[in-house]
């Protein structure tokens, strides 16, 4: 069923972009213990990397939103584009356009692109009103995050929890014990410094539930680590953020930070809620 596939893909995309958050005390202690055992030169280099990533994290968190171009490769070699606005200042939200055919939603809209919102822990898809069923006469289809991430995982992305966004991904990178400085590179015509880290389950913080929760579809993917690459440019801001886990790769290119419009949910009377249908179908849990 095309709807089931699309909902699963969007959930995986969100998790891939924002699953690596601050790892907290445990991860910080692990990094500290490793540094104490390293040679003085290695410690000095690690300190330099951590300082650079800390500045980038703080700066990104401060600005709170960005215009972003995202591509997701599910392992097929045919990346799916999702471009638009991402906001993380008051809880994670997005307003993006996806290629209708690529996400297999042709039966729900004649438009070549599907506008997709993520607000207060729920997805909203701009569709054509359907002739019957829960979407009859509705302009938007809603799927709550709990149908995609499980109840525990969804809490990490909800507006009430707050804090989900690129800055949180970067916090996970900052605290990882095996961060590398891969040197200067030019990305999108901008001079950057390329950093890389592999984060395991202990580094995933509150977003670990999106992968390992008993009710989470992501837990069935067998993912136990994420490889993160970040290219930091001028003014301590990320130019590109890439995350790889399993066979999936998600790449975010940041075009402009800050000054984006507030992202709000559609009017309730225009929304058809398919959350329970998706849950009952078992599409998100296996």
C-alpha cells in the first residue's frame, strides 16, 4: 500500500536527521576517560575539535531555523529530495515539499509535489480531497508521530519535549569519543572544515527510543550506530550535515539560517486523521 510505504519513509527520514542528540553525562564521561588515556597531542587535537563543534552547536541552536535541502537515499541509489524550512527553536517542525512520485503518493494528489508539515509531533500531508473514507473532503492527511516512531520515540520529537533539530544532532557529534577532523573542503562553493564521528546507542540520548523502543518501527531496522559527518563553514555554522545508518543516508544542505516563518498545523476542519488506521495496519511496526 502506497500510504504505508510513504509514512514509513518519512518517519525514517526524520529519525535519521534528528536521532543523534546530546548524549548527556554518560557520553561525556566516556569521552573524558578516552582523552585521559590518550597522548598529550591527541588530547590537544580532540580539545580543538570539541571546541569547534561546541561553537557550531551553540550558534545553530541560537538561530533556531533554516532553509534546508535534504536528500534521503534508502539504499537504492535514487535519493529522494525534501526541501523547505526546518525549525527547532520551540520544538522541532518542518514545512517541506517532496516529489509525489518518489514517495508514491500519486493516488492521493495530482500535484507533482506534496507539501508536508511536521508540527507538534504529527505529520500533515497536503492532498486532494478524497471521495470517501476518513479523507473525504479533506485538504490534509494527518499521521501522528506515535504511528511512526512508537509512543516513546515520538515523545522525543514532540513540541512538548522540544529540542529536536540539527543542533541536537551536533550535540551528539560533539560528545562522541571518536570524532575526526578530516580537514578543509569546499561544499556548495563555501570553505568548510569536515568532521566525522560514529555514535553508538549510548550516544543517542533521548532519541534512542526512536530506534530501540519496543513499539518502534525503527527498532526493527537493526540499527545500532550512526555515522555523522558535518562540514562547518564561516561564522561557525554548518554547511552540510550527513547521517548514515544501515543502508540509509540522509544529507542536509543549509542554504540560509534564521528569519523563517512560523510553522503551524492546518485548521482542524481541513484535516483527516489516519493515525489509527496506520497503527492498525501494522505498517509502522514491522
